[in-house]
C-alpha cells in the first residue's frame, strides 16, 4: 500500500493554514473593492460575493479577530496592514491561476475553475505556473503552435 496517498480532504487537512477558502475569498474581495477608495461596506461585499449581509458580518468579525480587517458595526471595513499584504498575495495568486488556465485554452467556467484551484495549490505549484507563463511570454511561437494544435482537435 502506498503510504503517501490520501483522500482529497486529508490533503486539505494536512495543509490547513490560518484562513479557510471562504476567508481568503473575503480578504481578496475586500482588497479588490477597497483598492478604489480604501474601504468597503458590508452591502458592497454582500453584492460582490453573492451572500447575505448577516453572513458577511459574521465573516468580517472572524477576519477582525484574525487581525486582517478593521470593522465597526454599521461602519466601513478596512484591511489592516497584514490584511493588505494577504489581499495582495491572494489577488496575485488568483490572477496567476486565471492566466494559466487561459493559456491552456480554458474559456468556459474560467472564474469557477480559478476559484476551485486557487485554494488548493501550494507555492511550488504556483511558481511552476509562473515559470510556464513566463516561458510562453518569452516564446510566443510555442504559444501559437499550441493554439493551432488546440484548434485542430
């Protein structure tokens, strides 16, 4: 029996970080929205994430306890310095995964697939994606050949 093989949920348990995927989604979205004016509000987050305001409030309280956001009841939500750093990292990771998926020709359900993948990859995998994307940028002929190959199938 292979001792290195686990079920998906066991791999996830082994790789637990401070933030759950939902918490990461909130921090990333707060970072996106607050980039415009430095803050967001519960209703903006509710609309952006398609969740009910009470659920947003509950999560914001968890993120405040984790030291990632500042929040006053019925007020604005801002990221702490740690929250800004984490938000930047999460948005960068999202964009790398999305660009990787685009580069292999994924168009259908791009956002959904990006969201599913971004929460499960480690730094090594992310760095491999970056290397691959940089390779394609440095070798546009390879990208063109791959696109032609995909079209011929």
